[in-house]
C-alpha cells in the first residue's frame, strides 16, 4: 500500500479552513459582547400628564450629566434609552 504525500495545496486548503473557523469564532464572540452591552441599557417609556390628567407636550427629559435626551410628543409620550442606573431630569420650559 502506497501512502499519499500531502501537497502544498492541501496545506493551503487546511490553512484557509482554519482561518475561516477562527474568523467565525471571533464574529460569534463580538456578537455576544454586543448583547452584553445592550443589557446595561434600558428603554424608558412614559406618558407625562398634569394633575388633571391632561397630557403635557414639550417636556424635556434628559439623562443627568449627559446630552442624551428627548421631548414628550403632543400626547405627552416619550421614549428614551439610558443606562440602568441613570437619573432622569424632567424640565418644562414656559
């Protein structure tokens, strides 16, 4: 029985498979890290109304110490994505 020698082409092919495998593993790792980052943030939604229950549009909602913020819409609704431990500041300008 004769043994077949590995050629340089088979080494190149195996090298490419290893490279592709490594790239796939790195991609999976990076995607998993994005998921971990997303868990540190929370989407806050709300409706701002006066004591009489009437919606208040134009209220500014800002994450304390940042430039991240939003403004309530004509129905008093707002949505804001902030870190889990964030403090929100609500301001109504006359």
